[in-house]
């Protein structure tokens, strides 16, 4: 894929070198377009060596190649990291006063901007208005992370981690460079991901093998398709995507509260989390010790509420689409699909994504395969491939369901 990496003049420009590295290592052809100010932070030699291409901030270099038009036109994806307050202002007002601004005016591909600046600048009404204008035009502007800034100050304004910027950018296009359709634009979605943990004592818990990869892929692809996304994150083994609101939870009770609260204004709720069905009847507030005589006290469990069934029976927002997952293994009484159909009817969710687990499938793996059933157990889709591809297939089914 042909990618333009724009770098504006902020201290986070040094992190853009890592963004560049990640993109080239993934096999993409990257042209770096720094602003003049960016070169004050990281010099031309770094960008040229890492990208393998000449670099200039000026429109009057290589005039015979008409770079200010060609770069934008030929790009499959434009990533600006960091995007400073000044760059956002220039992009929002359509300026063409350097090669990066001109490239943004000629690009017809998806554009992702990752702002980084001091909190006051990010919160200034001028910047807020510029971000709103850019988003309204279809530019994907990430919210910056909160944390330590250049000086002793901290607050919202940090560039998200390079890996998160790259993930968010690459999610905007298919593997062959085709832009994803923003068919979830204007929708609010809540995705639960990961696996809940039920504490036995301060050091032990009952948990499960869910890494959260499929839920994170659902959040990332929903964002790329235009949705506002909240991720209710239960003990993820993977990084949540940049640009989604993350609500961390540990136990099933916490997950239930968070999902119900976040779902109040959601159009779609996807329960991808592996929710612990049982919890210890009484957790211990001190570490449970071994007994001298080798006896082990039996562990008494009680059943947790079924969060998905609760959403179906009593939706936080009437009319919202509720999607469940069913991790199944076949057994003597039926195969994976048999159990899936039975669960679809029992749970009554609008859609149920059934996947086979065990024997190396499902948990912690890169790929997945799901059969999507409706509430009556009818098959509406079958998708397999990477977890992003499966997520896209599931969103396609949601879009059909919404009649969009
Ligand atoms: N789920 C839930 N609350 C629970 C258990 C599961 O909301 N206490 C949700 C999961 O997030 C998933 C769906 O229900 O979307 C199915 O999860 P699964 O573990 O396959 O189903 P169970 O109802 O637990 O059925 P069983 O364990 O009997 O197969």
C-alpha cells in the first residue's frame, strides 16, 4: 500500500519515526512529508534513511514532478502523526502553504490524524472547532491520550502509542488498500471484550482464556467504519485501539454495570467478552493458606447474572441491536452449530456469532471463524479469516439488520 506519513512540528515527532518503522516493516511504501517545524525536532536524514525516499517540506522542490499533487493523489492512506494545533488549523481552513497541507488537499484516500499538543491547545475552542470541521469532512481525528506532556504538566494531549496509531490507520482500509465504507457513521456502539475474573482471595481468581483480540478487532473496525465506540475491557491481553473510549472492568458484576451504563445511548451492543458464569460464594479478604493436614476446603460457587440475557429482556435503550457470541465445542448431544442454534433461541439476541473453540481454535489465536445466527437460529452469515475480517463480516450483518 502507498502511504503518506505527514509529520507536524511537535516534540512527539520523534515517535513518528517509530510509526514509520512499523509501517515499512509491515511492507508498505511510505513517503514522509514533514513540515518545516517538524525538521526542527527530527532531521531530514532520519526520515530519508528510514523511508528510503527523499524528503522535503516544500512545494518548490522537485517542481517537475508536481509532488504536491502526485503524493496525495497516489496515496492509499494518509497518516499525520503528530498533528499539531497549527496543522489542524491549516488543514481545516484548506491552506496549501507547504507540501503536507497541499497533499492533504489533493488526497482522496482515508486520512487519519493523531493530534499531540499541550492540553490548553487541545481544549481551545479554535482547536475544538477545527477538529469538528475535519471530522465532519470525514477525516479520522484520534483523541490524544492523557498523561505526561513535554514539561512537568500532564493531561490530554499525548500522541497515542505508535502501535495504536498504526492499527487505527490501517483499519481505515482493507488489506488491498480499498477504503472501508463509513456505513456505521452516526452510530454509537458498545463492545465488551476480554474475560472477566472473579477473585478467590487477594492473589487468586477464577478466569478464562479470552485475550480480547476479537472484541478489540470489533472496536477497531467499527471505529474505522465511522462509529463512536466504547470498549468495556475485561482484563485484555492486547492493547485497546486508539480512538475508542475504554472502560476497564474486572468482574462480571463490574462488566454488567459498565455495559448497561454505556449502552444507554448505544445503537448496537456487542457482547464479545467471555463472561465468568460463576463466582466464589464468598471471596476471602486474606490469602487462603494451605492446611497442615493436606485437606482442601471445597469451593462453593454461585451463578453470575447473564448480562446478555439481561440486555435482551430489559434493553438500556429500546430498539438497540444486541449481538452475542457463543464459544462452543461439540459434544455427544450435538455439534457446534446445534448448540449455537439452541443458544440463539434461548438468549434471544438479534444476532449470535457462534465460533468453535478448543483444539487450538478461538482463544488467543490470530484467526477466527464464526457463523452468525439470528434470534430464531437461522444462519445469516458465515465469516472466517483474521479477527479484523471476522469483525467486518459481523458489522456487515449488523448493517443488514439495521437496514442501512
Ligand atoms: N454472557 C453474558 N453473561 C454471562 C455469560 C455469558 O452476558 N454470565 C454472554 C457472552 O458475552 C456471550 C454470550 O453470553 O456473548 C454467550 O456466552 P457463553 O459463555 O457461550 O454462553 P453461556 O450462556 O455461558 O452458556 P454455556 O456456558 O451454558 O454454554
